[in-house]
C-alpha cells in the first residue's frame, strides 16, 4: 500500500499545474527533437528511449539519497519525540492537502527554479542524467506537497534502504510519464491534453490523498498502510 501510494504521489506530482504545461519543452530537450516530430522520426526511437531512461535515472538518484537522509534523521530521535513529530507533520500534510484543494494558498508551491536552461544543447546520456537531477531539485517547491508527504513517511521507516526505496518509487512515478511519452511519440499529445483538461480533478484527488494521509499521521494510524513495506 505504501509503495503504491509513493508511486501515485510521483505521478500526481508530474500532473501538477506548474509542471505539466512545460513537459513538451522538456521532452524536446531530452530527446533532441520536438514532441510533434517524434512519431515521424521512428528511426531515432533507439536514441530517444536511452535518453529518456537516463533522464529518469538522474531524477531518481537525488530522491534516493534524500529518502535515505530522511530515514537517518528520523532514527536520531527517541520514539516518543518521533511520535510527536509524526503527528505534527501530519497536521502540515493536511495543510498541503487544503492547498491542493484550493482552500489555502501557499505561494512557495507555485514557484520553481529553472535549471534546465543549462541543458538546452543536445548532449550525451550523462548530460541528460544531470538534467534529470536538476529537474528533481529545481521543481522541488512545485512538487513540495506530495514530496514532503512521502519524505515524512520515509523518515518513519525502519532502515535507510526502506526510506530510500520509498523515494525511489516516488521518483519512478514522477519519471514514468516521461518514459511513456518518449516511447509513444506524438500520440502522447492526447495523453498530455487529457491531463491538462482534468487538472482540477487531479488536484482534488491529490489533495484528498494528502488529507487522508495527514489524518493517519495525526491519529497515529499509519500502521494501516505501512506494514506491507518490505524493502
């Protein structure tokens, strides 16, 4: 359950209002060709897929390290204090949920840091992987509500590998749409238009998930979704 929650959170982060509109330009930089040209250049598919995979790997690496760090930090506290922090952060997660529902507005989560301009020229797989890492760091404010919620769960993990694995699954959920778009080519424009058309619904779903997660943290009932984690 926890793993699926982390993956879903990653996907919903991809579909957030401040990331989704810029995905075509990111795809163009990653692949070296425009999104609408992908279908007509099937001969270059063998180049597109490795570049997209390199981007996603680069995206996951910093999230893995952040997740391990969150678990290490969480294990420093006594059980009693950890329980207090869990309930406190649960309240914060509920506020994040209200933000996604549009009931509260935190301007921090409507901003980003544009690192991708440093990678405008078509480069090799290492450059694309570095771009993935920059993407993860640069969009952290925008994906903050979902990412922070998974980080709180990682901090409550028993081992650093569980925490790192949880954030890796989140990164996979965030990066999987890039892989799908790279493989599907211009037909993925329909997928992007569908997401853009239903941004409000996606935001409501995201907010609802965070509120439920926050309530579980506040009431100390995370055991309902965490026992199945085996990383």
